[in-house]
């Protein structure tokens, strides 16, 4: 069964929001990100991690085209097995797109709200990014077969 992995808050300036959400949620800014914020070296396309990847955590993620409220928060759901993807589709989720670097797949719920599905597999640290790995949906077959993309 899938479990909630992270909450992602889309924003313009993650460094500016980090202390607000850290205080609001009682989650510490990761030491690496706190150091980058203090030094002024956090890149304009880099996310800020609140909490720890070991448990439910929050990402403050910059986006070039900030959606109007309420389109600024989405869920990251860690999948346990490939069968879970079929379960998502059976529940009414629809594929939207794959992360260009192959770390997650974006689906929409029946009302169109977006969420990211992240497979369970060997974790690969991706600097200040909220995805770890992903799969690809074969959109050419009528059955929408799911194909894992490991790296």
C-alpha cells in the first residue's frame, strides 16, 4: 500500500519561506540547506528540505510558473511495488508526465489535483531535489503497461 512520503510546497523563493514553515511545522531546515541559505549560495532552482527523508518531510520547491492558490501544494507518495501503480489507475488516477530526469511520475486525482508517485527502490541522493527514482508509463499500449526505469 502506498504511504505519504512528502508534502511539496511550490513557491517563488524557498529560502525566504524556510524559517516560516520550519517554525509553523516544527521541522528543522536540513543542515545542508540551512548552510546554503546562510551563505547565500542556495541556487534559484534548488529546493529546501524541512525535516528528514527518514520520515514524512516537507519540500519548499521553486517553480517558474507559480500556480494560483490552491495549486501550490502536492503530495509525494512512496510506492511499495509496481502493482501499486495499477492500483492508482484503478482508483481513478491518470498519468500526466514523467520527471525529465526519471525520478518520479506525476499523476492527477479524479478532480485533476496533481501528485507525484515515487517507486520504492535503491535510494539515490539527488541534491536538493524531492524525487529519488521513478518509472515510466508506456502510453503506446492500450493497457498502459507500466515499465520500471532503474538507474
